C-alpha cells in the first residue's frame, strides 16, 4: 500500500511538473529531461510512469478537463435557471484559468496539439457545457422567440475565450525550468526521488477554493468586464424584465455558493 501511494504521488508530481514546463515553453520545446528535473525525480521514474512526452501531455489534458468538469458541475444547482448557470460558468472558467496551472497548460495543449478525443480538449468540454445549458434555457422558455441558439453559443464561446485572455493578462511571468538535468546538482535520495519532499500537500488538481471566491479578483476588477458584457447581452436574449432575476456579477459562480 505504501508503494502504491508513493507511485501515485510520483505520478502526480510528474503531471504537475509537465504542466509547468508545457506552460513555460510549449509542447515542442519541452523535453522529458526538463520535466524530470522540474519534478525532482529520476528519468527512470519518469519513464516508468510515462513512456513518451505524448503520454504526459495527454495526462495533463485529461487532468485539466476533469478539473473543469468538477468545477463546472458544481455550478448546476437545483432550481437555478440555465441562463444563470451559463453566466456563472463564464466567471468560473475565468478564475479557473487564472488560478490553476494544470488547466492553463491543458488549454495551451488543446491549442497546440488538439485532440481527436473530445474528453482531452478543454475547449470541447467547455463548448459541450455551453450547448447543454442553452438547450435547457430553450426548454425553460428563457430565450426570446427567434433567438438563434447557435448564434448565442458562438457569442458565449467568444466571451469565454476573452475571459481566458483577460484572466491571464496580469499573471506573474512564468519562469522556465532548468535547461536540463545538468543545470542543477541533483543527488538521488531514493529509488525515484532526486530532491527534497515538497512542503505541505501536493496539488491534485484545481483547488475549488481558488475558483469559488469571486472577491479574489473583484479587488482589481479583472473580471468586472464579464458582468458588464452580460449586462449588454441579456436584453437581447430574454424578454424585457426577465433578466432582472438574474445575477451577472459571478458571485454565485463557485461550488461554495449556496
């Protein structure tokens, strides 16, 4: 059991380190040596868990998509109108991209590599959520007669892409990892470790607490523009007065919202 837990932790370290490297320098420039150095594990341990860089990239993309689904599924609370969930979704995705490096790397890999498997493509996952919510909004008769669902889908996806841009615009510069295993002195401390154990628990994926607190970003107004855009868009989507019961601020866009 202890060996299984150590293997799980090593694999997780490698996925997180790969995300850091892919985000810093892109998929093409990333090497297995850089990733093993960033994770603090031997290349033998790396190849035990992942035979190729492609396998590592797929693992990062899978983790990013799973994290997105986990956060977004928490928005769909009983009794909440589909359009409200849709607005909350755009805010949640902006914070998710801003605060979670694995998700950012997964999005980058979706752009650089794409994937025939929609479950590994963050954009496909997000698009699926948007489409499902708009189908529900139609069933709830929340949209104005004659509103084209495909046009609304395109608009919301454009907003999400814009949210991704603005969420990243004032992130601290990402420092590239060492150029290779020779760039730092690494002394093996065990069968698969070449550095000290990290302090505190290792990240296992998106931290819901980071994605659930709109006030983390409200202070600098980084996402205020999303609420303003929704304020402009809603009158075109719903009947006059119907939007008054909806909240475009994103304050209800986290799993902890009641």
